[in-house]
């Protein structure tokens, strides 16, 4: 039986969301599902919050890959270029949405990257073969250009270091180059390159996907953990302000999933602050092309977060450590079409068209759901990066004449603008349907899980007296009413009410039709202590309210 025929729609099932389901939605479906009919309801109490939302959970990623750097953010020959060679159209867009933190320079690229090739006079920088993507790297853009660009877009850098061909020594040299003021070999080299002030880079990823056999310099977990501990200990000595992220599993489908994380942390738990998670979703093998399963995949992200947290806490507990690690979900997105053949093979070209995934409406709806999960898990996830930002599996696409916004741009921009303050601990009840259980390829799954039609996340910004709700309606056929029940406060006005939806789930934007999928105003609910929001079928809705 395939997953579609196996699925039973339970229109009368309600998933209770107060405690269990709100915090472990992927679990909730078996543990807390209740048989009862009725409309969806969310109870909002400003005193019940999960955590302060760290803005860095809405970060992104720029890799030396395809046209992400060259032709994306940097293109000296372009009519849009400023005196640094930065594309001003792209810069304005990124600064405009306020991306808080941006990971760089990779990704797989970093595991073969010599950062020294990318500093100093541009005319002396070597052209090298990047073996991760079989691309020619000109090195015209390096760490200094990157930091300058980050300042220009008001983002904080998150630097990945080379744990493939690199050593703790090369990582320490880079840290010294970036963060030590003066009077040492590498800090003086930075000054000689024209950067007098240290870059003061706080966030560092110790390698990338080192669990993956595809990774340059892939080694077993214990060896990686020892290397990470050695580098981390020295890095902290050099600059105690750094925040260090150990490299976790590249996803739940790795045979070493969780074991890698455990073995790594057993070596370096005391020296690092966080562990990384990566995940790319798709509506093909894992779902059998079933959009109702696809739109439930943010619950798979929830589950992954929960499992990695459990491993962190198990290792910490066994070590009798007083420290709690946070999570850096530093690569996440939809990516399943541009994943093979010429889409991933640079063929020794400079800035080839790689990983240029074109997103449709259903991808944007899932990205909305994934952002909901990150908001709900902001107690533990402190950094997360939409991978990536420009041209490569990205919300922004460029050509020589300009740029367009992909469908996934919109939920991301909403989160950046409206998810502020604290994440609300919402008590959500919603009718539900069933799909094959999370975290397993559809073809092999024999268990079902219950998925609420409405997925709701919310934030409250007490200082600015606003609350925002983000609602995904996974029902492809029916609009659903969501009753909002306010405790201890009553909204006084609607700041904005918008919806991302459409009749064609496969509709895409492009240079020819940049506005095919864009948010539209939605009829705002009447404000009061009980309100009813009508959430259109297959939609993602933003409701921002002013509070008394
Ligand atoms: O983001 C694209 C690639 O996906 C990254 O280089 C790698 O880390 C991951 O596998």
C-alpha cells in the first residue's frame, strides 16, 4: 500500500496542544490526540512564554558555491556594483529584510578551503580548484570582503572553519587574523591588508558535516571530537568571547545519526557551546509526492531537534556537567530538485549555475511551517540558517538585470519582521489528519501519526505591545476557522493580516512572472478577547495585533 491509500483522514480528531503537543508536536499526535469534534482554537496568555526569541534563529547562509558569492552578492562588473564590487540590489534586499546572522564560507566548500588564498591584494590571489563542487575559485572574495559586506547588510558573521584539510592550527591562525588586535603574526597581517580594527567574530562552526563520507577529510566521530576539543580549547584561550558550534549529524537519514553526536560530544562537550543540525526537505521520496505529508514535515524538524537535544542532555548528564548546550540549526530548507547531475557539478567553471532550485507555493507553505517550529523551539535553538540566501537554494535569485523573490522569501521575511520578543506557549487544538510517521521514508513506514490541520506559532513583544501569529493551514481543500481566545490581555487593533495562498500549489515565481506567488491582504478578524480568524485552505497566514 502506498502512503496515500494508507492515510486515514480523521476530520473529527482534535490534537490537544497545551503542554505536550505544543512542545513535542511530533509526539503529541499519538500521546495527546483526543477524539472530539469542533473548530480549531488557540488560547493565548502573554504570561505563558517558551523563551525569548533569539533573532539569530532567522539567519541565513552564503557559501562559495555556484552563483551565491560571485554573481550573487559580489559582481564587480555588474551595473549594480558599488565600489567594493557588492551588488547593491541584493545588498538592499538583504538589509531590508534584516537578516541577523549569515554563515560563511561553507558548507562542503569549507572543508578544502585555505582562507589565506582569499586575503591580501586581489591580483595576487590564486585561482584554485574547489574539490567540493568541482568549481574554479578565484578567491576575489574572502574573509575581509565578507566581513565588510556583513557590516553593509547589518548582519553578524558566523564563520565555518576547515576541519577537512585544515587543522586546529589553521583555525587558530584564522581566529588570530580576525579577532586579535595587533602585535602578532596573523593580526599584523590583517592590519597589513588594510583592516586595522579586529573583526571581532563571535560565532564559529568547527567544521561542516564531518559525519558525511562526501565531506573532504571525513573522519570518525571520536577523532573529530578530539580535534574539535583541541581547537575549541585553544580558541577560547585566544578569545574567551567566542561561541563555538560542534559539528553534529548532517541529518536523521545518516546511519550514524545520534551516535555521531553522542561520540563527538563525549570528547568535546565541555569545550563547545552548541552542536549543529542540518536538514533539507522534499516532496518526492520521503512523501511519495503527497503534499499533505509534505506540509507536515516541520514536525519532522521538531522531532530532529528533540532527538539531538536528548543526546546533548544525556552526554551532559553523564558528565555531571552544569552546562546545557544550545542548538545551531545552521542549514535548513527545501531542496530536492536541483540535487544531481549538472545541478551539483561545477565542471571546473567559475560561478556555474549550481543548486538553483526554483520554489513553488507548497514549498513556501512548508518553509512557513519550519519557521513555526523554529519559533516554538527557540528555547533550545539559538542559531538557525536558511540555506542559502542568494541563487543557491535561495529566496533571492539574480541575473544581470536584477533579482526576483522566490516564493519562500515571503514566510522568511514575515518571521524576520514580525517574530519578535518572546515565543508564546500556545494551547492549540485543531482537527487533524493522519500521515505516515515522521522521520522515515514514506515507502518504509508502517506507522501513522496524527497531524493538526492548523499549525500555529506566536510571539509577543511586550515593549512594543504587539503579538504576532503565524498559521499554516495544511488542509488542501477547506478553509478553517481558528478561534483566538485571549487571557490577561485583549488586542486593540490589527496591525496587519496577510495570506500566502493560491489555487496552484506548484506555482512559481521567475524573472518572467516575479509576482505569481506573493502575499495578499486577508480579511482581518474583529478584535476582542475572542476572535475568529478564517484561515484559507493551503495557506500560511500572518496576523499581527496591537495590544492594550
Ligand atoms: O547547502 C548546500 C550543501 O548542503 C552544503 O554545502 C553542505 O553542507 C550540505 O550538504
